C-alpha cells in the first residue's frame, strides 16, 4: 500500500503552494519590469513574441523546501541540498532578470554540486547493463581535517560532479516551448518517486520519494501558468534547480542513473547532439541557438501545444518503461533513442533541403 505521507501529501502541498506563489511571482516581476522582451533583448533560442517574465525557480524552491520542512528532518545531506539549491536559485534569478555569462553559470553549477558531493552524496555504483554492478567506490583518498577522518571516493564523486551539471544543462536547453520542460520535469520526478517506492521497505528511501513527489507537485503547479499561452517562463532558475534535484534523486534512489537516462532520454540525446554539433562547427557549446529538437519541430509547422504534448507523451512512455525494465533493456532503449534522433535529424535536414530546392526551382520558371 502506498504511504500518502511520502507521495500524495507532498505532491498536493507543493502543487498548492506553487499555484499561489507562481502568480505572485508574475505580478512581482511584471511590476519591477523584469520582463524578457524579445524586441529589446533578442536571444537566438527565444521564440516568444510578447514580453514574459521568467523566475519560475522562485515558486518551485519555496514550494519544495517548505514541504520538505514539514515532512523531513534536516540532516547534513538535506542541508547541503538546500544550500546548493539556494545558490542555484539566486544565480538563476539573477540570470532571469539581467542575464549572466554562460561560463559563470556553469561554474556556479559545479560549485553547487560540489556542496552536495562534499556532504557525502555520491554515486557509489551504477548498474552494469551486462549484469551486476560497476563499483565506483574503490579508489578512495583519506585525510584528517579538524580532528576527523574524511574520505573522497574519487570515481564516485567525479561521476556525480559531471552527471548532475549535465542534467542541469540538458533540462535548461529543453526549455524552449510553452509548457514543454515543466511538464517533462513533473513526469520525470513522478517516475523517480515510483522507483523509490519499489524499495519502500527500506526507510532510507522514504525521504527520496518525498523529495521526488514534492518536486513533481511544484512543477505541476508551475506548468499551469507555463502552458500555452505562457504567463511565466521557468527560466534558468527553475530548469537548473530541476536538474540539480533530479540528479540528487537519481543518486539517492538506489543509484537509478539509468532510469533518468531513459526518462529524460529525449532532452539528453538532444543535449549531446547539440554539444557535438557546436564543437564540430567550431562554436562554443554553451551559447544558445535554434538547433534544438523543439526548434526543428516548430520549423516543420508544429504548434507550441503539440510540441509540449509530444515531449510529455514521450517522457511518460519512457518513464513507465524505465520503472519496469532492467539495466540491459534501458541501455537498448537509449541506443534506440539515439538512432531515432539521428534518423529524425537526417530526415529533417533532407526535408528542408528538398523544400529549399523546390522553391529555387519554382523561382526559375
């Protein structure tokens, strides 16, 4: 039987808090003039036409951590997660209001993750798709500090230091269409919460499930105001906060990194594709453009609602699949997603080329 105190109640409470705080954030940002006006400050990745405030991280942070304060005891791990989240929120809000250098933002991402790793949260092992597990805790460096013995698990900590920032940026880069990423995060958090419930006999997983369902509820409330026509954009504050917390949950939920790779397969494959494309083109991978999957779908004539619902549907299907299958099947799914994404990109480029050729031919008649 599902315990409502670690599932339904956290979801409902964060959802309601988010429903209250989000419109207040819209009012605050609008009165202060903290609007993203595409006519005054054009951005290659922005597609909206009218001024819209960002700042979605504010209601998410308030909703999640107020709820955690109700349901959980604050130990060193939760304090580290809260401190890192606050750092990400403040940086994100500054970026949402006035913009920051992408390299500075990336540096803050690593600093925030470093706070979490320093508290003892790391990926000790990952499932081996060919059977068993891959132990990342073997290489350790011990030292004495302030009269206490400390250990750094080199591979485990390095993995976490890379894994969580990748999630933070992949989710941020998929925030392109009204309602798109807020719905994806809502669904992904539910999937991770369900994974944690598979180990509900282990009480150490209860706080993980609580965090997952709290995050889901907060983003569900934000989605109400972000879906087309959007009244607020999640901004860097909400997307990086989502990546940070989903990364932590994936580590704490019995190291279900493979689950996140499947559930967020589309944003992650899109992230890898864009990074490789920009590097091969001699461009910096951190500067935005209109090369993402959602931009391609819009270029093909898809509406914003359709793109968002497409992302939601794919995430839900992958989420249900990830909850049920083992590591080897997850690897197969990821390989399949990569092949499908590459196939789509090739087809899309050929479609644009044939369309352009058709126009050129028509102009010569």
